[in-house]
């Protein structure tokens, strides 16, 4: 099974992902500050707010709602989101660890 996505759709998905990431990270950071949360909790809030479960839940839901195009777009979103999670997104847990919180 394969799908083709044109360049315009690719750019729209990338733009939407970037916008989504910045809006969600900004909202989570702002809410964390308003609530007076310390850095480890604030980092966890930003991570859980910024990176949704777009794979297990999002792909089937997008396919159900929009058919083949929805599935292809959701997979593209997941791939791009994974790139962000496993590169710059990995710095947020390091920030929490630097402030004295360990995952061990």
C-alpha cells in the first residue's frame, strides 16, 4: 500500500506541525508558570501537551474520518513529530534532570 503526497500538502503539514508545537509548548509553559509549578513538573507538562498520541489513536481516526488521504497525512504528521521528539524534544528531560530530578 502506498500513497503520494504533493509538495504543497507536505509544506502545509510541516507548517501545521510547527505551529501546533509552538502553540502547545507556549500554552503549557504559560499555564505551568501561572500555576507556579517548579521546573521538573513544568517540563513534564510541556512534553505531554506538545506530543500527543498521534500514532496509535490518530492514524486510524484520520483514516476513518478522511479515508486514504487522512491516513497518509496522519502518517506524515507522525513521522515529522517523531523527528522532533527524538532530536530537539529530548532536551526537555535533560533540563529536568539538570534541576535535580532523575528518571531512575
